[in-house]
C-alpha cells in the first residue's frame, strides 16, 4: 500500500501510450499498485485502498472493471509496443503457447465450465449429505514471447464456452484456434526468426497453418495417436521407439547456467554454480513422413540411461519442421517451454491473477488484462534498467537474473524510499505537517474512518 500515487517509479511514463481519460488512468495506476504491492489475497478492496491519500470504495473498482471503454481501448497492445521498443538485439524469438485455468466457486459466474467428473457417487447411507457450491473454472489461452535479450512479453485470449457464445452472439473457438490467432497477430519484425513451442494439446493443424503463414518454426510433442504416412494400416509414430537400443541413442548434457540459452531461461544466480548438476538426455533423431503433417524431424528422448541389449524406454517424442537446429539445440529449445509454467506461477502467487470474485466475465477479462499490465510494467522497468550505462557489473548481473518477485521487491523498496523523502520534506514545516496529517486521516474509505 502506497501513501502517494507518484511514488511508483516511472508509472506515468509507462502508461503514456495508453489513450484513456485522466480518471481512468488514475484508476489503472491504483489497480497496478495493488497487483504489485498487495499483502495477502488480492481483491477489489485492496485496489480501493492501494493509494492511502486517495481512498476509494471497493464498488468503484468493480464498476471500473466493467466500463465500456475497455472494449475499444487496446490496453495491452500499446504497452507491449513500448516494451518491445527496448529490444535492440538480433537473434531468435521464442513464442510459447499454453492455457491456464482459474478455478472459482459459485453458480452464477459467467462463462465457466467443469473439468472434473460430475457424475454423482452412489450413496452408502441414508444420512443427509452436505451440499457444496459447484466448483468451476475460467480458461485463458496465453502466449509468452521471449526476446533475444530475455524480455518476456505476455499475450492472452479468453476461452468462451458454447453457451456463453450463444448468449453473447460471438463465434466459438477452441483453445488451439485461439493459440493460432495469437501466432498470426504476433508483433515481431518481418525478418525475425521465431520458434513456437507448445505441449501435446497444441499439436494441431491450425497451429501449423498459422506458423506457415508467418514462416515460423515449431516444436511440439507428438500426439500419442499420430500415425506415419502411407497405406493403411498406418503404424503409430510411437511404434518407432520399439526398435531403439542403446547404440542408437546420443548422450547430451544440458547445463542450465551455460550455453547460448541462458538469457532466455533467466535463472536465479543462487542456482548457478559448480554445485548445479547437469541434466542428461539420451536422444535419437529420425526424419519421417507423418500423416496429415508431412516430412518432419522426430526426436526420441529419455533421461533414463539405456542398458545395452535392452529396448530403450522412450519418454517423449518431439516433432519439428526446423531444419537449422542441431540435436542439442532442439533439446535445449524445448526446455524453454517450462518458462510459461513459471510465468503462470508468478502471475498467481506474486500478482494475484486468480483472486478475483466477480460474476460478469467481461470484468474478469479486464482484471486479467490489468494483471498482465503489471507484469509488463516490471519487464519494462527491467529492460530500461539494463540499458543504463552507469550500472556496475554487479548491478547489471542482478537485474539480468531477476524474475517477477525480485523486480516487484525492487519496485516496493524504491517506492518506500521515495515516500520517506516526501514525508521528511513535509515534516520540515508546520503547513507540511498539517497537510500530511490531513492526508493520512483521509487514507481509509469513509465507512472505515474512525470517529474520534
């Protein structure tokens, strides 16, 4: 919680590309402050009291989330452009697609669906059973663009159920369709080399078509039902692993703190050192014609050391259309897919992505956008800091390795120091002391102000 709105470093400069009114901009800053500096569970009440000198009622935050101007204002698009302007290096871009769900408990929330088994269990007694509210979830298809210098730029598309699409008269799209739209709209330079990464759920034709339109490369695990091209009966791709033995496998050691992909991983310095063990993979490559896909490179990998004379226990089969990557590059590149899982963890544990308690899904979408805007703000600050020539080698290394938690702590410390300077200046004069006392007295919403 901040006392002064101007204490958040460079927040007005960051939001300058956003074309909204001053009132909407002030409420946006209030929400960003709450996402970055809340203690405990994030909520509308936290956002209402985020700026102590200018308290608001929590209902105003809920109304702000449902304003009609968010439909015509591209909140994230303008902020992404400001972040991408700080990327000046040539190299490979990695775009990772995945979906995340936010569970909630309630029967009136819009656009929810169940991911569990809803079949009633047989009762074993005549005793009256307790009734619980139906637990459901919202789904968001997200993409994480990692630039050559390690900047992370988030993208998001909401998944709409068929019932919600019928109610709102909008087109229903699957998660793979939404991921394909993210790929088609990805704002990267025309000459940039982009590799798209996904899990088995995104081994889909629409994903490959979107990559072909943009001339992107892709790496995905093979769907277990994939078959080889040819006349029927077609053997499954996984059947090729039955013929693999120890002499077919190539041993590859991957060190997380070494190599050309260190900037993309952004591993904490405490995890990099002589005690960090390498991860060993055993990989075999083949070029095959896969049904409905075409000619691709297949990589059969496992972390279990093969035993001579026995069949290899293949754990994962990767498929790619990239002809330039080496065997090691493919393994290290696909390791980057885990970065989006860490991204989801940071959004939920650090920023409070899933802490909303509203029924209208349009308000939920605005909540998610503001959460991603807070994440963009941290990435923007980090990129600006690394461009400063006055940084020492130790300071530069610190900013290079920090993730969301570390940058958020740095923002809080900077804001606290700035507020201490403002209060020290106010305490020098009698009028300044009276003004500070008046601001602190008004720091809580009216319904919570003590009657003294």
